[in-house]
C-alpha cells in the first residue's frame, strides 16, 4: 500500500525570531508540512509555540532529532540558528538525506535570491542552499534590477532594522552579515564590487525595516529602462513579500542610482515592523515550496 | 574632589572625526604634517581612520581620498611618541579590518556602537582584547539612554574585554550635569584599572565645559580636535581645552604653545571653511542628531532644495542613530512629497 503524500515533511532548526516566524509561514504552506522544531532551550518561546501547534520538539539541538528523520520522512530542513553552528548542523542533516535551506549567513551552500536565481537551482540536487541575509533578500533583487539593464561597477546596500527584531544570533553574526551580503551583491546582484552595511535602530515604536541600494553604473544610467526594471522587480518580490515596496527612487545623481525600500512584515511572529524576518522566511518558504512541488511531482510519477 | 594635579590622557580626533569636516578628503601630506605636529606637541594618542571608521569608505558615508590602510601606513612609522588608534563600527567594519589595523601597528582600537546595542561589538572587542590591543568600548549617542542603560551596556563591553569605556556625546546634545551623572556612575561601578573616557561635540559650545565635567566625575581619557575639526561644530576644541587644563593644573603632557601652533598654522589652512556653530550645527546639538549628518544634509539641500535644518529636525524626531546617513535623502524626498500634497489640496 502506498501512502500518497501531498506535503513534504520538514524540520525547523532554531527556535528564535526567524525560526518561529518561519514556522507560521510553513503552517500555511500548501506543499510543506512542518513536523519538527529543534531548539536548545526547552522554555524558549519558539518551542512552546511549536508544541502548541502540535509539532514535535527537542531542546537537544539537531542531535535530538536525527534518529527520527527517517521515520518522520523529513526531506527538507531549515536552519535558522547561527553561522557558527550551521556547518555542523548541515553536515549531519545532509548525511541523513535531508536538503538544507540555510537562513544563517554561513554561506556554506550557493546563494539563493528567489526572483534573481531560484530557477538556476532547480533540478541541480544541491544539498545546501544559502538564503544570504535579510538585507540581501531585500536589496539584491534591486541591484540585479539595475545590472540587468547596464553594467554596475559598484553596488552598496544599507539595511536598517529595529533593534527588537535582531535576536542574539543576528547580533553575534554582524561580520558574517556584511561579508555574506557583499559577496552576494556581486555574485547574484551582478555588481563588479559590493559593500553591505547594517544598522540597528532602537527607536520606539520600532521602525519598519528599511533598505537603501546605491549602484554606481559604469556608463550614464538609462533612467527610463532602470526605472521600469526596478518597478518590475518590485512586483516580483511582492509576489511572496506583500509588504515590500520601493519607497523613493530610483534617484539619479550622475552615475549613482539610489533606491529606497521599505519592508513591512506580515506580523507572523513579531509585529509588522520586523520586515527583516518576513522577507527572509518568505524567501525560504517560497524556495522550499518550489523544491517540494518537484519532490511531490517526482513521487506522483514514481 | 580637587582635580588639580590629576593626570589625563588626551586623544586627538582631528584626523578621524575631522575627516567629516573635509568629506574624508585629507591628502597624505595633510595627514603627515598634522600628525607629526600633534606628536611633537606631546599628544599621546591620535586617531587616524575614515570618519566612519575602518571600512567606512562608501557611497553612504563618502569615499575617502585614500583608504584607512594607506593613511595608517603613512602616519604610524613617523610617530616619535604618540600611539595611533583606529575606530571601528560593527555593521560597517569587520574583524578583518581590525586585524589589518593591528598588523600595520595600530595600538588602540575603539569599537563603537549605538548606546543600546553594545552586544553587536562582541566579536570585535573580544578579538582586539585577545590580540593584546588597548581596547576601547565606545557608546555613541549616549544622550539617548538613561544612566543605568549606559552602565549596563558598558558592562557588556567590559565583559567582552574592553579596558576602557567611553561615553560619547555624538550629537553634542549633553549639558554638564548629564555628563557628570553618567560618568560618575561608570567611574563608581568599574574597577580602577578600567579607564573611563568622554568624547564631545561642540554643537552647543559645551565641549570644554562637558569635558571638564567628565574629568571632575572621574574620566581620564578625553577626546578633542584642533582648529574646530570634527563632525558638526567639531569636537572639544583641543587647544582651548589644553589651555584650560594648564590653568587648572590638570596634567595632560601636551605643550600649550605647540598645540596652539599646530591648530593655527597647520590644521586651520587644511579646512575649506572655518568651523563655526552654524544654524545646522546648533540644530544638531539642540535636537540631538548625529553630528556626521551635517554635510550630507547640506548636500541634499543643494540637490533637492529643501532646508537642511528642517531635514535634521525631522531626523531627530524619528530617532535616527549614527550611521543612518541613507535616511537623509529618503526623508527629504518624503518631506517634499508631503509639502506638494499639502499644496495641492
């Protein structure tokens, strides 16, 4: 007897801000079934909420779940812990045949910014995909929106997030944020050189995530084509992050093209100011859903 | 407690905070002539970095004429007595930059965060302290948090390994009573071997008064710049502060005549326009806005035709913090749109 499955069982590693926000998105997914939430503190808010949703939990890290992977049929795991522990988590999960979507800035696997390069990853059987950073998810589509029109010799992004939305993992990984984002500005965004800056702002009430993209084009910018490309890219991102919007710009100043963005979250875990959580978890969910649909299609054929 | 006979360490900011005054365009010759003059005058510690620290060269903050590495490599070998420090803001600079600075002979690293976000500095402070550097935790915009918060954040930086803790009045907003309260609390709560420092901006003309209040309250490292260099209306005017310290019997080891000459004959000619407490600088101090925003706001005024003072007030109202230079054009465009909408109705 074959049990026909219509959702791919997944595990969430990390029960902090990002992991918990992601859980709510997966619970709504038509193709993903969050089965496990893995943490390190039994009393963490994320684990408490996961249990309330009927998920299986462990506070013993990835090791606490490994022996259940086969019986629960886990095929995809999301790691929302910290860049410092990701490589080890990934190694163990991959050894158990699980595809890993990495939401830390560890950059073990290739970068994935859905509207720019998700298609390139389909069918490649990569074991680990890296979702860059929240700032990267918000800004790199726009660097690409400019670079697909004409060469960009330098791309720079500034991500400003509310202090309350930055958990301990994010704070310990500040360097990894800037380095990983810079690397993806060039390799995915298409700029020759890249720089990333992150600012935490403690204002009350908390400010909504905002991002600035500065591109220096090699030749005089084609204003009309760039403006149209930016508009089109905004619509692409809005398909999975409804609160994403170009607030001002593109502003042109010589060869500088500046785009000012705002990301309003869906308020799944933290309130809507935490667009940084939303864009990261929405991108990861969107990516995993594409793979899940493939897996399900494969299942049906078999 | 009498402050006569007290010894303090003067830390010159002209070649780092002063970078903001010249949009980060010091030539290597400027660096050499001013740093050697300061060294000769007996200034024991001189900061040399892009105005926004290591890695600060960018569209957002302005590209430096040279890299911080080039400036440091030029200045360090020329110092007879002075030690060189570098600034690093986590989120802008990285541990990699810090290691570069140390490898070329930087003695002191100052890791700066907004006054409520000290925990983003853990990687950098830990690394600097482990490498045996003089490691300073630098709490910016300290007027935005109460004394207990400043203390708690300073404790975090201390726990990572900082041997000196700074309260920084980045907006030039504080009055002497606030400086006294906050510095006294830090001095009382940390062991004697942990140094306490104070960094002022002169936007309300309180640089000297606030620095004195800090010394009276127990601070022993005081920042300043010559000839009005520094973001906004400059830092504590160093030649003036040295004169006051000399009169009061506070020992700085800095020669008054020589620092006056360095200010007048060497630093002043490097400035485009002499510093004064302009309407915009005064606004920074009065509204509590990050001093480095000044030149950026003036640039936006020029491009978009909206008064820089109004932009600065709005940035203050929104609780912007150090590093958010990208908000300036964004906010200006938003204000212009709001004005147009009002005009249309």
